C-alpha cells in the first residue's frame, strides 16, 4: 500500500510541476535576456535569480548553453524517451508513474486551443470563453464603471461573474480568416474564463461593416469592417512581437497591468 501511495504522490507532484514549470522557465528566459544585455553593456557578469528548476542546474555548475539545451522541447522529448526506457529496463514503476503524471500535467496546464467556428452563426449567442481568442497583450486590473463612474477591479469582475453569471451587454467577437473567433472586448472575456462561465457574444463576420460611430470616432483607426478593427487592435499591442506570434488573436490571457500579478 505504501508503494502505491508513493507512486501516486510522485505522479501528482510531477503533474503540478509540469503545469508550473513552463511559466517559471518563461520568466527565467526573460531574466536571462536582461542579464545578457547587462553583461554586454557593462562587461560585468550578471547575478540573475532563477525561479524554475534551472536554479538547481546553475548551482550544479550548468552553463548558459546547458540551460538553453535543457529548455529545448525536442531535447526534452529525447530525455523523456530515455527515462521511460531506463524505467522499464530497471522495472522502476515509480519512475513511470512520475513520467505519466508529468505528461498529464503538461496537457491540462496550457489553455486549450479554441475550436473552429461555424460561419453560418451570426448575432448574439452563448459561447465557451475558451473558444474565443484575445486581441490584446495586456488588460487593466483597475477599472471604472462607465455607468456609475465608480472604481472596481478585475477581481471584482471575476467574483461577480462567479456569483451571478454573465450580466450586461454581449462582447463583440469576429470570425477570423483562420476559422476561429477573436474578441474585441478582452477584459470580460478573461474574467469569464477565470470565473468558469460562458460569454454572451455578438458574432460578426470578418467583412461585416463597423457601425458608423466607430469609424467617425476613429476608435479603430481607419478600420471599416470588424475584421479590420481586430487587426488594428492586434497591431497596436506591445511588444510588437505580439502581432507576429498572434496574427489572428492570442489564446493566452492578457497580462494584468497595475494589479496582483505585477
């Protein structure tokens, strides 16, 4: 019984690590970039902290090349294959449980890919928040209610959705050329995902004309259609690499500015 509990514990621990480690690695890679710039500018070595398992690798004397090689997904697949073979040859069922837990964690950790949209649908409908992409790289944590002029936060919005479901107007979403939906309204979409509820969405075709007031106020620059409006918003995001990586919209939730995760 103790053996099975140990295997289960190792599998759960590996699953949790598989979810959290890619995020920590992304942060570490950013810190490594800052360190490289510092060294190139000053000629001095940068003492940069690492929050992923790379911190232990550094303590063990790993070089920058070692770290980058370890973060390479192709290299990771080769290591996994080797570890599975080793576990089988030594009849190490505990190691197999740990590898399996890591694989499960890696599947449930990232946001799932939105499903293609049926182009015959138009107008207001209920959609899974995970089937709509974002058009912004960041959203504001602190907000102002336009109807009451009172302040509230992103967390307030999430809590309200959890308690009362979707309230208020629908969000505008656009059927993009790749067959998937992208939202013009990003904050309420992100909150709905976190609250675990569907969104009420007003679905527009890529070439559907924008309302005249949007063009007259230049809300989306010179855009005349809903598709051009989404592309305009994507192009204005910073850093510019956002548009390169997400030409039709992003699956990942935008970063919260001015709030809890800064």
